[in-house]
C-alpha cells in the first residue's frame, strides 16, 4: 500500500492528522526510516518526526542498528593461544 502524499505547507488537523499519525507510526514500526517516510508523504524529516513524537512512538537511534556487539575476551587458558606468556 502506498502512502498518500500530504499537502505541503498546510496544517493537518482533526481526523486527517490522526490518520496520518497512525499510518506513519505503523510504517515506522515496520522498519521504515524517518527519511523514507518523509519522501513517501512529501513532508520534511522534521514534520514526520513531529507526528511520530505526537503519537508517542519511541524513535530509533540515528544510523540504524550499527552498534558493535561487546567482545568478551576469554581467559588465556580457554582461548587456545599457545603463545601466551606466563
């Protein structure tokens, strides 16, 4: 389903705003980025972000899931490092 373009420079009010917020929240929850949503509806990044925040949608961190997993170092006796000193 494609999203309906939202009129630029026109205030969304009432049911139209509620519908836009619900659809944006649904798409964001499915994995769409703020930028993708902004392009899809023809609004600015900030406008889309504002509607999501109004809907109390928890926003993801910038850059997606780029955090490295913590590396747990094994004790030398378990690491298989034959060149360990001491």
